[in-house]
């Protein structure tokens, strides 16, 4: 097998990425106790200031106003799950389908400070991160092969993070995941039956109902979803209807920064040193102008591990009640 390959599960139509170089990437989350110590550059951390020789090329950078010349920067992932030099052409192998593993995998180093997390960032620092997310999304969509651009953040070993230094990741791919297709079909069918966007309607209902609300500002609402899969799951939903995160207006960015910061701070107030994933759910490139889709952010704390029943049935078991979590998150901060 080549270093990168994407195979299709013939039974579920889901794709599986094979990336054999990933096992060599460095890990420092074993030092969990350092989670929130005062920040000093770490000589071994590839993302810390002064270690640029082990970092590699810088794709994008925003200037800093502290003791460092940069506030956030974007670099290619040294251990990418996909390979930008591969082809996206699909190949038959017997009864199966595969591709070479084309895609781009970038890292956004969110701060020069080694031990910070989103909960520690100022409004200005959060706005810089949003600017990086948005700018790289627009750049990656310039490449016609990139159909999907996904931004995500893993915090802590239970969430799949290997390094402490605050960072997010961006993956661009030519593959349309079966999961996204399925959700697009639900939104399409809802639009056909009701004549409106499923998220706009959900948002209107939840704002009136109040019991699952966590935080709201002029352009975004954070809530615990009605059928939250894990304790303290939160969705940040833009009030402005757009299918793609790429359409985010400049004057809405400070409000998004504030919403993320408020949501994560509340999570930290409810649970000590939470491990979590944050994902921006945005549409495929070819769906960007369709009226039934609405981008949003999902925050998934990793407080427990899915077990046999969840794997077999795909039915999550949540030990918390969504309305109680929302009340706690709402009142904590
Ligand atoms: Zn570092
Ligand atoms: Zn909508």
C-alpha cells in the first residue's frame, strides 16, 4: 500500500483513510499535569517560538503585539493524513473502490504560548484564530480538487490530540463523506417538505423554549442540542443563514470569537481540564449556494469512552440530561 490511500467500505459506503506515517508523530500530552502551567517556550515543541527550524514552511501568519512577532500561524502538517501530491482519481480494485489519498492537511498554531487553551485566550486572540480559520478556508477552496474543507480542534489525549501547544487543524479533501451526504439529504428533504432550513427552524424554536440555551449574542447562539450525545455537548449556531463557513461576514467574526470563548470557558467551569473536540460543520463546495444547509460549530467533550453497545448500535448513551447541562453551563459563568 502507498503511504496514503482512501478505501471505501462497500457495506456502509463510508471512506477509510490509511496514513502509515502518522505513527511517527511526536506526543507530549503524556505530561497532562502541565496542562495549565505558566507559559514558557518548550525547547522540544515544534510550535513554540524559537523552534522554527523543526517547524517547516509557514503558509500564513498574523502579526503579534506581545513579545513575539506573530500571533498565530498556519503550517503544513508534517504528518499529514492526506497527500497533496496524490491524485484524487478513483480506482477499482476487484469489487472495491479506492483513491490515492489526495488532500491537504494544515495546522493552525493558535498562539506563541505553549500551555494556553481557548478558555485562556482574550477576545483579540480569539478573533485572530477566527481570521486564520476563515482565510485558510478561502485559500483551500481556491484549489478545484478541494471539495470539503474541514476545521477541527482536538484538546487532550482523549480527544485525539498529541501535542499540548494550542492548535487547530484543517483538512481539505476531494471526498464527500457519506455522513455529510446523509445529513445533506435530511436537510434537503426537510426543505422540500416544510419550505425552510431545518437549522433556522431549530434555532427559532430553541430561543423561544430557552431551556437548552447556554449563551447568545447578536449573531450567534450556543445551546445544548435536544438529543446531545455526550455530557455538555454544545452547538454554536449562526443566526445568519449560510451553508458555508466560507460565507462568514467580517463584522460577524468578533461575535463568533466571543461565542466560542464563552462556550469553552463555561465547559471549563463545569468540568476540570476537559478533553474535547470542536468541529466546524460546513457544506461541501458544490453545495455552497443551496438554501437548505446551515453551517454550525459542534463542541464534543470527551468525558467517557464509547463502549460495545455504542459501537454496535451507533446509539450513544449519555449519562447527563441536556436541559440540566444547559442550566449548569448557563449559570456557571
Ligand atoms: Zn509549544
Ligand atoms: Zn438556516
